[in-house]
C-alpha cells in the first residue's frame, strides 16, 4: 500500500505558516488534503482562520485543531490518535499538512512517525521551515551583547529557531518583500550557514511557493533523523517554560486604527513576540482579524459573524516567560 505523504510545516511565531497552509490548500490540484493545526496556548486563532477560508477542498471536518499543548510534547496523547483517525477514514486524505506551533521542535514530531500504529501507512514527505526574513535581519534570534558576556547563557529563541532550521528539508525565506536586496542576500547567506547540506532556501512573499515542489520532496524524513541535529537531543522531553501565553478579552472596538497604535506601544514596551486574535468592531457585521509579529501589525475583515456566535474581541499574547500580564491587560484595555 502506498504511504500517505505528510508535510510538517514549522517556523517561529508569525513567520507565515498559516498563510502557507492556506496557499497550499487553495492550490491543492484536486487532492484531498487534511490539516492538523497546533497552537501554543489554549486559544485557537489559526485553525479558526483556515476553517472559515471558503476554499474548495478546505472543509471544516478536514481541519483538526490541537490547542493547549505542543505537538513536540504531546505526540502520544494527541497526535497519534488524530493521525490514526484520519488514516482510518473511508476516504483517507491524499496528503496531510501538519502546522506546528511556532515554538515547537519538529524533530520529536518526525520521530513519532516511527510509531507502529502509523509507520507503515504514512511518511514525512518533507519538513518545510518558514522564516520571517525581516525578523532574522533585525537580529531577533541573535545573542545580545549582554547574553554573550555571560559564560553559561542560553537563548531560547535562537535554540528553537535553529532546531526548526536543522530539521528542514526546504526553507522558505518569507517576507522577502520587506527587505532590500543587500539585506535579503545577507539573510539568505546567514540561513545557508545554519542549514544541513543540500537544503534549499526559496525566497517568498506571503509564503507563495509552487505546491508541486513544496508537497513533492519525497524526503522520508523519519528515516534520517540522525542527520537532523537538535539542541535538545540529549533531553528526555521538551517543555516551553521559557515562553508563556494568555488571552485578553476586550469590549467591542470603536476604532481599530486607534487600538493598533496602542498595541504597537504595548508590544514594544513589553517585548511581546506575537499577538493575534479577532475584534468585534462597532457597527460592522464582519469579524476583524489582528496579526502582529513584533510591532508589525496587519488587520483585515475576514468574514461575517455567525448567527450563533458571540461578538467577542479577544487577543492572544505570546512572549518569553515573565510577561507582566496585569500591566499588558491594563494597557490594552485603557
């Protein structure tokens, strides 16, 4: 029996993974594609965005959201039963996409494909790492001078970022349109220096890549795990004690632009890594999406509120451990 190919989509917070998933599903070329979405924290935003995208072949029952946990930590409890259920369907998918949390390590997930329950039925066609080129160019993952001055320092952002790159079969240097030619070339060279031999970097804007290439790598990644080093190879497990997440509920918003200006100040003041969610805007029948990576914010109306759906504004905040939740909530609600 032909194994069902699965593609693991990894990449740090806000790199463009969900945009890539939507692009691949919009251009599915008639294939039945199932999607597993995992988010850090207990509030799902990405799965909700994909479920409402209205793309042919992007049906809600083909999108499975695993929130409040990270796949690299919960493969046995959540991922394997989900995979078995997909494979046992009367019409199993032709391809499975797995969008990991931005803080997930891909290697433990790839290792799970050796489990007896699924190893004869599915293979990892490839690991795609999506990289926010502008964040790399700005030094988001580099050591600060203060860190380098400490003999035993660690940089959790850098470790997660490098683990994602070291497991990749292909890297999308995304948001290339935000960089000038010199910065783009320098960022490309910086990534190449971190990658395993033979891993190609493709420059993209809005994660647009040819699905024939992205979903046709035939890497069988589960068979060469020894060639995919990780900062956490010597650990029994992996946790995310270096990061935290919480949600802020807001009343209806009268002026989204004014809220955006306020959010930029809050993000900068508290070094928030990622902020995303939905707003109910006064007098507007459609839901308003907010996506922030650092202080770069995008907003748009995506769909009308459903009749049985509460018009609720809610934002998810993600950052390194030690966020001042009370101060952040107070500043957003002020």
